């Protein structure tokens, strides 16, 4: 009988990990409330055309990654309805904005959501086929100030506050402008022409995108393609005056608020609805795929879906990757809190004289190391080897074994828990060895 398991690309979340998820979500709700955001909950599946019209038919998401099926449970006279598990949530929020006529209030709508999304992409660290996002959208009629660059800066300030409140350090905000829809159209033509001669040297995805969606080439992560991408024209050189002015106002507001950022002229987002400000927060603890969250402005999305003019800006945080970042920081903090070494005297507990002598030798060695500036925990010679290792692993980065052989030879056995290496170190070199970073 085969054992049932979670479907590939999905996973179960169990205690105690769920406690961390709950803390992140609670912190997000608390920070968003400070900025006057309210929660919206949209359906997990929508009409497929919503994503084709908003995200873009030529994007990887729509063309390759969506979970779509036909709902035949309708009247026989009607055609089956094509439904899709939501691959992202912005389109659903804008659909709800239009359907419930939120624009007629004349007020700016500041909405956030927390929930699962679905994409059939290759599972990898921090990326799943069912994944969770925390996101927010600011949308409304132009009369409510929805076009203002101040809205962009406020959203970025809120994200910086959220990461800070979560205790995430070392993040980098990457910022760019992809201009207006007209700017993008002109730039796409320039980019398509520039790619004509070099695309055949690039990866298969870039060769396809060079024809169907040139802007997405800039988002390629294949290392071999990067030198070619660096030679391509930059969108900053093809922005109209209004887009340049808008972006300058965004950066000026961030400067005034003290939010640090890095200008990244190659930053584009993978969805067709983005205009003007685009951004991404990255973190080194995530490795090569280091994006923590991203978003941007989408001033024409409501009209594209048949709604009123309603400029907006939003973002989505990959909750799975946020958890990985926090877990990595917790592990680093745990290692940092450990002492440099655990001195483990080894003796026959039944021989009181030898036990006393070895414990005294252990104290002498610990004193020697402490005088050299190291933090040291001292074990007891009556401990068995296994117990010494268990105690040492909880409190120290390395264990120093001090048995009769080591005491006589002056060569100590040292195990580094972080990399699993066990080495022999002369006593005269021990302090320097323990003070140095882990040895490979």
C-alpha cells in the first residue's frame, strides 16, 4: 500500500514553525493598521480572463504557470467557465474595487491581504506551488491623490517599518521606474531592436521573451546572460518628463524620511500592469534567489479590467521566504550567543583521584583560554563522552576534548559544531585556533 504524501510543491506547516508564521502575520497586521490599511479577502479562484487581461498573456505566469480548469457545473446552454487558482492577488483586489464600486466613495482605498497563491513553477528553496503572500494595495480616483509619488514613498516607508519591526536586518531596497505605458511601449521597441542580434546567444527563455515580451529579458537570472543584459539600453534614458519628475519626487520623499535605497536601472517586474515606480527588497540570507518582496505602481490596471480610472501601487511579500530569512537570522543569533569553547575533561568516574586530577587540568586549561580573551564553559570529568558533546553543542561553537592522552601529548582534540570538522591542535596554538572563524 503506497503512503500518501503532500503533493510536490506543497507542504504542511507544523508547530513550532507555525508560531513564527503567526508572529509575522500579527506584526504585519499591526504595522498596516498604523498606516490606516484595512483587510480585504478575495476568492482563491477567479475567472481566467482576469489574469490574462491584467498580468499579461505573454508573461510566464499566464503562459506556463497557472492552474486552470473548466467549470462545467453550469446550465447546458452556457459554455463552460474557465477558472484559475489565483497566481497573485493584485488583480483580484482591483476586480473587487471595480465590482463593489469603491471608487464612488471618492476616498483612497488602502487594502491588505494575507493568503495562499498558486503557480506551477519548479519547486525550490523558499518557492512552492502553493505559497503564501502578504500584500497591500493603495488605489483610488486621482482626485483622492492616488497618483501622488507620496503614496509610493509611504508604501516603501511602511515596508521598511515592517521589516524593522520583524527584526530583519541587512535588507536592501532596489528602486527603478519603468515609466508610463507609452514609455514602456517605446522602450520595448528599442529593446526588441537591440536584442535582435544578441538574443540567439542567450538562454531559451530570453530568446522567446526577446520577441514576445522584451522587458522581461532584464529580469533574467541566468549568470551567463548578465554581461549581455548589461549592454542593453536602459529605460531611464527613455522616460518622458512626467515620469522622470514623478520618480524624482519619490526618491526625494524617501530621502526626507530616511529610507535608504539603491537605484537599479535593470529592475523590472514580471507583470505587464506595472508602470512608473517598481521596487524590490532583497536579503543576502536567501542566496542567489534573494528577492524578499516586490511591487510597483499600476496606474492603468483598473481601466484594463473595464473599470474607472484608478491609479494604484502595491506589493506582495513571499511569506515562505520571509520565514526563511527570519529562521536564518535566528540561527545566526543562536550561534553568536554561544561561547567560544566547551572544555570537556575525560576521566574514569570510578577513580576519584584521576577524576579530581583531570577536572583540575580542565580548570587550568579553561583559565588559560579565558585569560586569552575567550569565553569558555567547563564540563565535568564524570560526564560520558556523549553527554559532554550534547552539553557542548547547546552552549558552545566548539568542544575541546581533554583526556589523559591529550594532557600528556599536549595535542588537543577540537570539534567545530558548525561544519562538523574534528582536528588535532597543539596546546600552544589552541587559543588562536578557537578565536579564528570556522576552518573548512
